[in-house]
C-alpha cells in the first residue's frame, strides 16, 4: 500500500489516503486529530478501509483478520497518544 498525505495542520491534524490498493487494503483513509487538554492530549482517530479479500480470503479467516486490523489500529492510536504527550504542548 502506498499512502499520500492529503492534509496537514501542524501539531493538530494529519490526513492520509491510499494511492494504490495493496495486499491487505483495497482502500485506506486515516484522519488523526490531536488536541491539547491540560497536561493530556486527546487523540481522535478515524480509519476507513476496505480489505482486499480477493487475496486475503485464501490465507486468512476474514473475521479473525478484521479483528487483527482493528486491534492494530487501536494500538496505533494508543501509541500515538503516548508519543504526543512526550512532546511539549504548543500554546
């Protein structure tokens, strides 16, 4: 999968979209928003994707694969929040 950044608001928002289908995702779009809240950071993540089932159904159980992708995206959001809280919050 190849992704391109389609929108950036420095230290606030990142939008990425897939440019070509890949082995796992037929299409993919992610929106990450960061918002300072006191000493914490609120992270809002929106992931829209379509799995490329033509290739994946032959190897994986579709339900298990969907759960694996969701778990991975939750971990990504959690890690992003932790990393963003290590950085100084812009005023």
